[in-house]
């Protein structure tokens, strides 16, 4: 270490800090520490000096001011190749601080906690720590900045020498990334109470890496998964690591579990409490509601067993042994649920290629409400649901209104088609998807393919289209397949022709003022 070099420790997360401080002292480094860090180190037998010896002030204002002083920041920011800096340091008695060990107050975890107040959040906004990180990272040419306990081992291994320049630059980069993440989390939190009817004025995608992935959508692609610190991932209980495509499909499957707010009151008939959804390549291929999770799983798998092969299934209730039995005989990449019975979990673990995920019950609703972002033309597109938008409204436009059972199937089909790539069509009978078609470049083909996939189950079924029918041919194709009720957005210049075609075929036709294109 350089002559007279010193270190400053100011950490909230004290993991590994005792060993690091001992090694620094053994290498000849003087260690200063702020109040809580110093007390912790002394309690573990490490003799450190109080930061007040540098500043000449006690911690002020309930600890809000501890390190904000020229003797601290001068010791970090001075340029040791400058004679002027050396002269000023000697004149004012500013020591050389060559190692800074700082991690921040847990703002993200605080605001993620249910019931956290604004006052609690404000107190977890770190000022001195962020300033120390930025100062040390700026002067990485001579300062080592350790912003995470995972970095301590390499620093210890290099002692009594400092880490090399490239290593210090990498640590500085991570420190700036951390301050950007931190500031962005604070801005998102403060904005959340103000921007009910507008999008953020600046979109900062400063999200730390959660894990590198083997590859992206294809083996020649590099990929990684990034996750905000305040976000909780589903817990993986079994199986190999998730891939890029697994993560996309899991997101799509969980979204299908969220029951939509629809344009009418739900019919008076008892609602089926359990939902199961299967996704393949982000496209739904089996969705069902039944009285039990096991029954819902069986119905969803039977809806399109060919497409379900190699897919992902998620349910919104506990998986018991009966559900695990219902999953036998189907090759699936992932099974996701909010809870598992022990015997069901043991049964599922017998399948070595299966990944088992347990998610928090509120997660599907949370991801459905978050800001949705994607890259385009070197920039980023962002959207969310506008709370000020006109509420969704449905209108029966045909002469015949849907019967009670048709209403249930229309509601369910509309709930599904929201998640189907446009042009998308869903055919439903008895609250089970019977035929789903996604990604067609014309609507009539989407209707025909969905009807063909439904087969005999299209008879008496309901069909949902994510966009309006530009011509009557799409409605006619649904009727030809056997559907007796249809829902679609209104707004075509040929709506009157579509309505007339429905009346000629005794189809119950419902228009919504919403559309659900998904690109």
C-alpha cells in the first residue's frame, strides 16, 4: 500500500467487513469507520479509528451528516501526481484515503415492503454514501472503491498491494452503476405518487445484472437477465437454470393468470375459482378455469396437447398431489404455482428436466401493472395502462343477446385474447380455450385457424378477436366453424356489414370500445 494510506469504511450491509478490516490493518493501512460500522468492528475485536478524527465533528442531525467534509473528500479526490495537491494536503492535514468501502442504506427493500411510509423511505435515502462512491470512483486511478461485499475477496487477495488499474476501473464502473440504480429507484418511487396520469419524464434503465445466461433466443446470441433490486423473483425449487426463452415464457404465463376488468358485470353464475394457463413461445395454447387446480390443469392440457408439449404451465392455486398426477405424461419446461404440497413437490421432482417455480401470490398482478418497455430503432418504447382512459364498455350489437353460458365464454375468450400476438383470435367453450391463433397478417386467416384447432369444440363456442373485423368474412368464418357468440372491438367502416352477417347467422355479437393488439 502507498505510504500513510488509509481506508474509510461506512457500510449498512456488514457482510465480510470484519475480515476485510483485519486484513487492511495487517497490511499497514489505517482504518477509519463511521458510527455503526466502527461499533460493529470493535465488537468483533478490530481496532479502528472514528471518522470524527478526520472531520473534527461528531455525526450531526441524527446521522444525516457524518462524512461530508473536506478532510474526507480531499483525502479521496486528491491527485498524488500533483505537487499542488500534495502541498494543499500537507497544509490542511488531509490524509491519503486509498480504499473506500461503502454500501448504501436499503432504500429499495424499504419501499418494496408493504406499508412503508414516505417518511421511512426518505430516511433511507443515502447522501454521504452516494457521494463517497462517486468521489472514489472518479479517482479510480489511485483509489479502490468497494461497493459490494462480493468484491472483498479480490481486494484481500491483492494485499498488501492495491488491486491493479483495470480492476480498480471495473470497481469504479460498478460504483457508478450502483449510484445510478439507486437514484433511479428513488426517482421511480417519488414519481409513483405524482404521475397518475402521465409517463415518467425520463426513463432510466439502470438495472443490475441478476445472472448471465448461457445464450439468448438462439445459441449464437449473448444474453443476461437484469433485475431491479426491489423486485422479487419466483423461487426456483427444482431444475436447471432458466434460459432467456424460459424467462419470457414464464412472464407471459403469469400474466394470463390475471383476471381482466371487463366491460360488463360478470354473470351471476358461480365463478370457477382456479385457473391454469399454458404458454409456448409466449403464445397461449391452453387456458382453463375449473373448480379445482387439478381440474383446471387437466382441462388446459387437454385443450391442445400437441402445442402444450415443451410448454410452461402456471396455476393460481396450490398444487396438490392430484394436480401433480394430472401433469404426468406431459413434457413441460416449467411448472409454476404460488404453493406446493410436500408430496406433490416430491412427485414433480422425479422429473429431472422439469423446472419448478414458486411465485408470490401478488406477482402476476404486479407484472401486469408495470411499465412495459422494449427497444426499437436504438431507443426504447414504453407504455402502461392509462388510468384516465375511457373505461371499457361492451355493447350487444346483434339482434340476439348472448345466453348466460355464452357470456361466460365471451368473458373468458376476451381475457385470453389480450395475451395473443396480433392478429389474434381465441375460441372458447365451457371456459376452456379450444383454439388459439396468433400472429397472422390477416384476421380472417386467424379466425379460420383458431376454428380448425378447436375442431368439434367450436360448435356452440365463443370467439374473441383482438381487433375489429375489417370485413364480414372474419365473422362469417367464426360462424362457419360453429361459433355462436363473438366479441371484437367496434370501429370498422364496415361494422354494419359485420352486424348484418351476424344477424343472418343468429350470432350473438358484442362490440367493445377497447382493442388489444399485441406486437
